[in-house]
C-alpha cells in the first residue's frame, strides 16, 4: 500500500510524505508505483523550477528501497500552492481507479 500524506499549516500546503509500495505488479512493471513516483519527483523538482524556491528552502529525504519520499518547505508562496494542488489532483485521479493501493491523508502541522 502506498501512503501519501499532505502536510498543511493554516490550510496552506507545506510538505508531503510518500511511503510504501503498491504491490500492484512486479518490480519494474508496477504502473501505480511508477505514477506516484513520477508525480512525487515532478512535484519536488517543480518547487525549484516553477515555484522559484532555492535548495535551501526545501528539506527532503528519499529512500528508494523503502519507497519513502518526504518533502518539507521552509517557504511557501502562491506558486508552491499551485504545484501542490497539481500533485494532489494527480493522486486523486489515481485514487479513482486504484483506491485499494493508495491511501491519501492530510495532517495539520
């Protein structure tokens, strides 16, 4: 099961955590893990390229073997909110067809 948790402060996205594996298919053939991975990595990269954050503004941990990616922003702006909402939309679209493999949660921090 893949668990995705969005962190919010005062209803503003401030980070996310993705953990686990879907076990939908064999390693290298798992379309759900691939989809979540590309959304997660694209979101992380877009924080710099599209939202204008510096590497000092982003704290992240990636452990590919365990399927862990945790990203926390020290700074937010209108563009980071758009990037997060795009990530959230992608995950919700996956949930429409694959909800037995993904858990989406929110945490106020």
